[in-house]
């Protein structure tokens, strides 16, 4: 439980965005009272720990390129500065992304990258190189046995992103947590936020039954201010300002205030597989040039099939983690409702059924990798987390005048852009119009707002 009854800023959520925000708030103004609360038992135990934890700088949107690129730069800086973040498991492993593309997507990606800055570290991959990928069928004859819906699109080439790869989420969460704590930030785990309240401020008039403010006060300058954060166990703390970085559960907290986040939380499943066909893929040494190599040689990159299905190599476990962006079979929303029970029972294994591997995932993979339909690939386990999608594929930082800042809508790339978004959210809390990214570039906070939003919709979404 919190040690004090009042804090200058309370950050709700100890995932990547909440942790990075707390760290940068403490770093830019040491000594202020900061509390981070999370419903789970430790930092990064929500969707951060359930995710693929991948990073890339290959985007169609210049804003996403800046935000992700600066964050990746910061993570690389941390590795260079601390040997413990390099061995035995690296914080950042840039073994590359490989998009397998049909026409016209191949031409479209080439055009998008051609219009982008020369700093995008990606190059086209020809069919000759892709022919070496074990078991790949570039021109599959059917989707699945008996299907009459036509042939899957043929792969005509690929795109390889070099400054792309995997982050170790537990190392990143630990770094932000430990550094923030060293700077004086207090953490309270197992504290499920149930309500942000206006109650207790004498100048605010509230309806007696609902304890909601009279509407006219929204137009009275500086009248409405959040007074406290209430927890499911009945406890509370006073707060001058609240940052809501609770990922998929942010809407549960903010909806009651009439604060529309414009985001859609949706479960996403991950499936761990092993077997001879997996071993063959993990042993592939492609003619590519990733930033991070294994004894000077390239390894299997993170592979994206034309269907959007993904294959993440987990070399130490001799496993592949499979996934697919699923917007049809999984409804929007979260299974957990902390506002109803006052606690959060998040269970990664409950979000995905094993049967969906055969019904939803395999049909998106097996046309291009037929061996996945055989006994050469076995399903070990599956789990799920939440993606919190924004309408345009870019994150949101919304600053309300009554002392609440929302950061989210990262669309599955919270880890990827966490450092940049933490810096910008910290700037928003201090009333600054701009924040400075790790790259040294100034970035206007309002570009990511809902009212003055000025971004290009992202077209390369996984």
C-alpha cells in the first residue's frame, strides 16, 4: 500500500508506458512525490509480459518512425552502457524483420520506403534469397483442403528491416522500475484503481446521488480537478495529477469521467511451437545483413507472411512464437472488469483457446509453410495479452484540463515506443508543448493529442 496519503502525480499502470513516464518524470524534476500503482504483483506483468516484445523502425508514418527509432536508440545506448543488459540475454537483439510480400504490396512497400528518409535501414529481398527459407512455398495452390475461395497470393519478393528485432521485456521493465525507484518514485503493486474522484474538493459541486460534477463547471476555469485515486480494497490517495497508462484497462477507468480514449482493446494470442520443421527454420542462415549476428552470421529474422501471420524465433528455447492480427474472431473489450470487483484477475492463459491454433492460426500459415500442418510441428502452449488499438495506428497522449493525462493507443507497440512516449507524457504533465526524444529531436506533444492531432495514418500494421 502507498506510504503517504497525498502525491503530486499518481501514474496508473506499471507497463512500458507507465514505467517510462514515471522514470522521465522523476529524472526531469527530482524530489517531487510520485506514485506508480498497478493491479498486478510487479512491473511489466500485464500485456507487456504477454507480448512478442518486438521493435522496428520500418513504418509508413514519419511519426512512428521518429518515436520508435528514438526508443530503439535509447535501448541500444543502455546496452552499450551496462554489460548486465548484454549478457547472458541481451536487452535488444536486432536480428531483423523479414516481410514476405505479394504484389502489389511489394511495390507499395518499396514506394513507401522510397518516399521516406534515407535513414530507414531496410532493403528489398529477391526470390532467390527467399528460396533458401526451409519449407517455404512462394506460390501456394490452396488455402486448405477443400477450400474453394481461390489461391493465396503468391510471394514475389521480400523486405528486410535491419534495425528491427526483439526486446527482453523483463529487463526493460526492471531497468525503468529500478531507476525510477532510485530517483525516489514509490511503487504500490496489487493496487487496482477503481475510480478517479472529484470528491473532497470544496469548490466542486457534485450531484448528491452520483457524486458527479454539475456540468456547467467544465466551463469555469480551473474549477474541476481530480482529487483522489480510489482502489478496489477501499483505500485511496490524494493526487494533484493522474497519468493513466493502464493499457487495455484504461477505458474502464476513464469512461466514468466521460473521457473517451478512442482506443479499442482486443485480445491477441501467441502460440509456442517446436519440432523438426521449427528446428530447420531456426538453423537457416540467410544471405541478409542484420545488425546483431550470431558469430558473424545472420539468423532467422522475425517473419511476416502475406496473411499477417508472424513467426518470432526464440533461439534459446528452440521455439517459434506464432501470432496473427485477429480483428474478426476476437471481440473488442477486456474479459476483466476491475470496476465491478475491485481487483484485476489477469490470466494470460485464459485469453486464448488451444483450439484456435488449428482454426484461426494454421490456415494463415500452412499455405506458405505446409510442414506446419504435419507432425513436424507441435503446439507447446499458448497465451494472450491485449493490444490497445488507436484508429490510425499511432499512439495517443490526451491531456485533460482537470488533471488527467492519458497515454496509450500504442496498437501493440508500447514497448517499441515506450521511451519516446514516456518523455512526451512527462512533458505534457509539466505543461510543456514539446518534449525532447532521445535522438535530440523536439516533438510537439499535441501532434499525438485527440483535439489537435496531426499524424499520418500507419499502413504497415502487424
